[in-house]
C-alpha cells in the first residue's frame, strides 16, 4: 500500500459497517508496520482515530438498541 486516500468525515456516516471495519484494520496494520520502521504518519493516525471512534460509536448504539428491544420485549410480555 503506497498511497492512502484520505476520507472525508461525512463519508464515515454512510459507510457500511464492513467497509468501515476493513478500512480501519487496513489502516491500522499499515501504521503498525510503519511505526516498526520508525516512520510516523500523524495525518493517518488522526484518520485511524476517526475510524476507531466511529466503530466504537456504532457498537455503543447497537448495544443500547439491543438493550432497549430486550426491555421492550420484557415489558410487553408482562402485559400478557
């Protein structure tokens, strides 16, 4: 991987979960290899952080939604 295309932040919002994870892991692997070689890429580190935070946010939303649905099902079953 010789060039990394920088992403616009608004693209993160519409990116599929699979693409987001794939791009994050690709970027993270690239940065780790570069760090071992003593090279830093601050701009790419910031971009990896954006990917990481978006993944964390989506996982949090998913967990909270699952809890909400579980509580809703429980409340509904109590009405029966």
